[in-house]
C-alpha cells in the first residue's frame, strides 16, 4: 500500500525529511493509530524510522494500534512549542502544514 491521498510522495526528498517523521508523531499523538490510517497519511519510511528510533511502538494485536513513546511525545511537543500558530515567523507556516495538514 502506498501512502494515501493525504500525502504526496512525488514531493519526497531522497533523504527522509524531518517533517515526515514529525508528521508520524503528530498523527499518532492525535489518535491516528490504526495501521491503515497512519499508512494512508504518512510516508512508510517515516513510520519505519519512527519505529526504529523508538519514537512510536508498533501495534499490538488487533485492538491496540501504534502508540507514541515518551521520547516521541517529548519530540513532538518540543516541535509544537516552536511552530504552533502565533509562536514564530511566517516561514514556519510551511512546516506547520507539512506536519499537521492544517
């Protein structure tokens, strides 16, 4: 399954951009934890990186989806503090949209 309609993989850089990993953390923190949902909204390589870096944990069985680790929560909260609306310069708007889709 390719990343779904929410994420344009044609814009991917050869290297995994930080915003792609932050997007995984954002979506997981927002409750988008089911594999089909997270995979339709995020890059697969970003999900894999987040798992390997132990920023999220893999689903357990059929009833407990992906979940964010304490380190993943610290990382997305630090990003949020710097990029939330009204907290920074206008150039943060592109990062905000890339991570949150808002």
